[in-house]
């Protein structure tokens, strides 16, 4: 009985911490972009103000699937967080490991795709088709990276991978996985949907793509989902390549370092077209990840 | 209950249905549904039976024809009969009003009965007889619609006959070597055969079964056949008929040749099972990407079937216990969700008259239940957690990764992402997007069409949350082949290298979903708007002029379509055109002029006399 | 600016939220839009007040009518205004929406925008400088605090009046009336 209570407490704590860190990163990103552009920018708590306003605003709905899709996407993000170890806490650690994470991560674009398809807007259809094509683009190197890590440690459980790194040092410093780590950093903007791969949203081209019909609480959910998404993308990198951490404080510091790396790229780059993005993603990161996988397969 | 009685009911029922159709349509419908359901019930009662019956001795001098049933046969038989029964219930509304409906029902039940006969066969003669009955009754059903379906049917039957001839060569050589065709006796003989002979048997039977299960060099018949056949039969074709090829593979690889011989069959680095794995991987990747480019709903599903068969072949040829469990479970899963998807596309075609993805759209407002069922089928095809597709794919990936073959695992995972793309294209272009003007007045699908789809959708979810139910049966099949047993609970598999616990995932999704939904409801109520109240930069979208889902993945299509033409199909067509040209030029001998024919006779006699004089042969 | 006062947040988070996170529809109605890019770029940074342009009216709650209003643009303005979710605020920018401004005797422009959609505040000038824009935004905050920025409620209450005026100019409109009956608020 106590075990259940502790587990529920851990789940709530993990979700709450992930939400706070995600919202903090959203606000910090706007501040960094503003400072790089020589202006002051909004306060760091601006996303919270946005979410409070959005929950108090009315919205338009196109039907049941419109509501269901965004809920599905948000639930998918939250459930993935339960599988990722943060510090020493990982509530659902014994339920399938890295493969389940890979599969649950595909619920995120699928939920938004279903709800925006119901909206019957041409911008939404174009946006979601570009999102799926981009997902196919970054999945090729991402799968190679995951397979390299799983083959190197010969397990599919992410908790075990973190534990083994505390014995053998960070994955990034071991030769076979260095190339995979660099490849992951190269595709991280594509996974998160920040510039130069902001093809998903593209406010100027396709009017926010799939979110063109989202008002009020739908947009609030989309913002929260974006926050969780950033958390997931960076947390996977920290767990697989930077050795996890022994408590959430160190975890947050490592996440901050990775965050700064791709935010500086986000602030200065324009947006790729989808063909250019696909050509890039299937060329250099794939090559690096492929060579990394060959090296891991040989040294095993 | 004897298994011969089962086969008599199956075949006799087909004939009775046809004859009843001449008297009254309603009696024929009732009898078709009743006999198919009776077959399901009888097979369900045969669970855990295991028997061997010789029902005819003295066939062609000293061959005895044997029927037998064991867990493997039972597993396949229940899948075949359930999918067949549900397709017949679906056809009650679908076929009504078309021509030659008695013939249709006769052929459907004949295909059903012959497939059950195949899995119950205990020796190769029975196997071959039922195999041929299945092949030509499928051909008659594929070309049911006449017109362009004839060409598709011809392609199918020619390739199927070539495969059967290869299989016949294998059977004859087995008879010549061992004097018997009984499967259990042959498996004891083959344990001590030479590896060259094993390779020969594997190749001949492999061609035969490969044509039927559409592995890549031999898949050219499948896209045309599946798209031209009537939809309930497409469900049976794609769901269970191709699995007969897989059943044959399991028979050859595990029962006859035996696991140790098969895995050990290698010569200077090339092992046969690895080549089969590579063929499976090619079958996963290339057809899945070709499916993204299709514009016809059933053709897309047909290419997707080829892709999923690649998973099954890869897992079964891989040879570990997790792989066998994953592959066999995927047979059941693929039958369920592919049949469901073909039935939903059939329902849409029944109501709107088209299956062109570039002219449909927005049907969720008119057919909400069909959309929900298609969505569940699509989730199963992708492998979303909590559906059965996820469990079988998880097993396949886990064994590929843990045995140290990351490249095979990479291509298999890539197939899943291609599956996501084409499945979303199917759902979006048919159900989401904008409702076309001409489809404003269609009604919902009739209940007799919805019922089989509901049953299949429930099975997807049930087997996703509690996969232990079928996995126990599959485990016992694997143990009987000499693979090691897995530790199976009702909700998943426990092992020390990463367990799978679907109940946890289910509870987490349920509770978090509830909380998020409550937060959603606590916000301000949203205003319902219609489809034309859409953001279009301040203007009003005129009705009837736009279709937003044409060329859905256009940038990707432009990039990859030069690489993804179906080279093999073009190669076969080139061969057939060459044979036709050669035949036309040979025909010129028949000039129709009597003088020519007399000259032929005189020249041939002169040639014979010349040979006799020179070399004195006779 | 009272964004940092925590007790005000706890007392009425709705009003504070609406004040400090104004999303502007990026719809360039007329010539006045030329003064918007300077006010959102580095020199007069509008984002530090929480004002950010968004692409779609569904996501916005502030509508800036910048510059003169031609007849064609008026249709798009009405449609965009009706697609925004409530509560929404409208600010007229420049002298032309007030009384016709420079085009006071043209056949093609609207002289009194207030007859067609409700306006919460006006900023006079031909074009107002960015400093004037910010003073206008501060006044809008005061209005929101005192709950006097109720243009959307007026639209709902007097919809018959607005719809009559719109139909008088355009003839038959292609979209159905937004509110079927008058709602007492």
C-alpha cells in the first residue's frame, strides 16, 4: 500500500518538475532570442501569463475529434515523461524501456494531426503533411542513434543504461558513441521543431500550420505540450549520452547546457524548406549515426 | 468431433449455399452466415485436440491421405474461420444487387473451406490438393468484377501456378527420396539429410510459398489483385490467404527441416536463414515507402500488406523464441487490423462509389462510426501502445536488438515510420479534411456492415491490453518446435533484459487522460463552428472548388519517387511481352498455304534420311 | 505597470492575464501598418509588455485597425473580427477610422468605423509614433482594469444594429448572422 502511495507521489512530482522546467525553458528561450536581437524581451514568466490568459479565453471547436486530438497529444507527452528517469526517479521503469518511449513519442504528432485534420483548413493540412515528412526525416538518424546505444549496452531499458554510465563514464566520452552523440545534437532542433526546422509552425508561411484553428484552451494545451516536448527531447540526450544525474538539480544543470547550445542556433537561423530539411537530415547526421552504428557493431 | 466432419461441413455447406441461392436469396444468406459461424464454433471446440486421421489409403498405389490437428493448425484455423465468417457477414449488404451473387458466395465459402483444409492436412498430397483449390477459387473471385480485374486475376493465377509447379517438384523429389509423403514421417527422415538436399527442398518450396506470401521478388501480383477484388474478399485475401504462404514456411522451416538444421545451413559465411532475413527486410522497407506514393486506397493497403508480411518473414526466419512468438502473433494481428481496414474502405466505397484518395474527404461527419473503427485499425497497424500491433512489434524489435543485429532492427523500425505516414494519409484523405459537395447526402453504413468491423476493433484493443491470451497458445507452439519457453503473464512478458507490462501503460494513459480531460472541461466552453467558418485570411472559402488533400505528401513524393518504381513488376512485364513477341513470330510458320506444309514434310523427311545415311542412328 | 504585484494576480488573474499577454492579429489593414514593425523590433520593443503578433485570428485577442478602411478591407475586417474568440479588444489606429481622416470625401472609404464593428479605443495621428502606440496600450490596460473594455459585449447586445449597417453597405452577406438572437449580458 505504501509502495502505491510513494509511486503516486513520485509520478506527481516528476510531472510537476517536468512542467516547471519546460515552462522555464520556453520563457528563457524568448528572453535569449530577445537579448541576441539587442532588445529586452518579455519576462521569464511570460509563458505562465500566456497560459493563464488562454485558459480564460473562449475558443472555437470543430467537433469531437478536434477536442480529442489535442488531449491525446498531451497525454502522450505526459506518459512519455513517466518513462524517463530524472535524477534517481523513474516511476514506470519496468515497462518496456526505450522501445516504448520510441513508440509513445509518435503519439505526439499523431494527436495534433488528427485534431487539425478535423479543422478542414488547407493551412492545417499542409502543415501536418510537412510535419510528418520532417518526422520521417529525423527518424532515420534517430533510430540509428538509439540502436547504437542499445547495442552498445546490450539492453533496452533506459534505467540500466543510466546505471551503467555511472560505472563507465559518460557515453559521449566513449569512442563508439561519440559520433552518435554529435549526430543527436545535429538533429535536436528537428525533433523539437525550433529554427532552422520550424517547418511545423511557420507563422509567416502557413499561419501556424496545424494550430491555425486553435483558440483559447486548445492553444494553452498546445503550449504546454510544446513545453513537455522540449523537456523530453533534451532529457533523452542527457540520459543516454551525458550519464543521467544522481538528483534532479544536476539533471537540470546538464539540461541547461544542452538548452543553450540549440537556442543559440535557434536565434540566428532562418527556416529551411522541407526539401532542404530532408536532404540535410538524410545526409550528414545519418552518415555520422551510420558510422557510429558500424563502429559499435564492430566493437561488440 | 472428427476433423473429417469439419471439412465435410465446410465443403458441403458451400455447395448447399449455392443450390439454395437458386431457390431463394434469403435462404442462401442465412445458410452462408450460419455455416460460417458453425465452422467457427466447431473449431473453437477443437481447442487442445490433437489427432491424426488417415482417411484414404491407396491413393496412387501406396500413398495414404492423412488429416491431423495440433496447436499450430488450430491457431491458423481459428484465424481463417473468424475472418472468413466476418467477411461473409459484411458481404450481405455489399454484394446485394450485384450480378452472379450465388457464384460469389460459393467461391467465398470454397476459399474458406480449402484454407481450413490446408492447415488440417497431414501429408503433402492433401496439402497440394487443397492448395490448388484455394488458388483457383481465389482467382475466380479476383476477376469477379470483370473488366480490368481480369488482367489482375491473370497475373495472379500465372504466378501462383508457377509457384505451385515449383512446390510440385519439391514434393515429387521428396517422394522419390523417401517413398512417403506423410509430414511427420518426412520430418524424422529429414533430420539426417544432407545439407545440399535440404537447400534444394527449401528453395523449391520457398518459391511456392514465396509467391503466395508475396516476398519481394515474387510480389508483383499482389497490388493489382488486392485492389481489383471486391472488398470483403480483399479482406480475406490480405488477411489470411497470404498467411497460407507463411504457414507453409513454418511447416518447412520448423516442422520438416527442423530448427537446428535450418539455422546451421551455411556455407562460407552465407547462411540461408540470414538471406531470408535480408529478403524480409527488403520486403519491409521498399513496399512501405511505395505505399506512401499511392493514390488509390486499396492499392495503398495492398502495398502495406506486403510490408507487414516482411515483418513476419523476418521474425520467423530469425529463429529465436521471441522472434517466433512475435512473428506468429503478428500473423494474428495483421489478419485482424488489415481485414478491418479493408472492410472500412469497402464501406466507404459502398456509400460513395469511389476509392480515389484525391477526391474523397471529410467523411467523418457522415460516417462517424466507420471513422472510429478505421482509426482503431490504423492505430493497430502503426503499433500504438495498447493495441496488439505494438506487442508483436515490440517482441520482434527486442529480439533483433538483443541478438546483436542492429541493422535489421533499423530497417524494421524504419518500416514503422513509413507505416505511420501512409496510414495517416489514408485516414486524412478519406475521413478528415473538407467534405466534398457531392458527398453531402450519403447515409451511414448499414448495421450488418458495421458489426464485423466492431468485432475486429474490439479484438485489437483486447489483445493489446491483455496480450497474454494469444501469447500462451503461441508459446506452446514454439515449445513444441524446440524453442525455449518465454515467461508469459496475462499482461505481458517478464524477462530480465527489459520487461513489457501493458497494464501499467494502460492505467497510466487512462488516469492521466482522465485528469487532462477534466482540466479541459474546466476551461471555458468552446463555440461550435461549421466547416466553412475557417481561417482563410478574412475571406470566405467558396464551396465545391477546393480539395485540400490532393497530393498529400508532395515534397516527399518528388524526392523519392524516381527511386521507388516497381522494377520487378516491370521486369516481369518485359518477360511476358518478350514471350508474346516470340510466340507471334513463331506463329508465322502457319502460313495457311498447303504448298508450304508439303514442303515442310518433304524437308523433314530429307533431313531424317540424311541423318540415317551419314550417322546410321537407327 | 503592475505586473509584479503578486496580490493583484491572486485577486483577479483573468484581468491581469488579459492585460499582460495581448496577442495581436497580424492583419495589415491599411497604410498604418508601417508603424507596427518599428514598435515590435529592437528599438521600441513591444514584446516586453507581452504584445506579440500571431498569424491567425483564432489565437488573437487584440485587433489593430491600422489606417484607412476601404470597402473591400471592411469585409475582411468584419470576418476576422467575428472569427476571434471572446474577450477581444479593438483599437483604431490613426485618424481615418475616427472620422475619415485624410480621405474624408472619398467614395471608397469608411468614415465612421464604429458603425460596423465596436471599437474600444482610438489613437489619433497620421501615423501615430510608437510612443503613442504604447501610451494607447497603457490606456487599454486601465480600461481592462475598470472593465470598461467591453466592445465584444456591445457587439453581442446590439448585433442587430451592426448587422443592419453591414448589410446596408454590402447587400447580402455570404456568412450567416453570428448571433441568432439578442443575448442579454
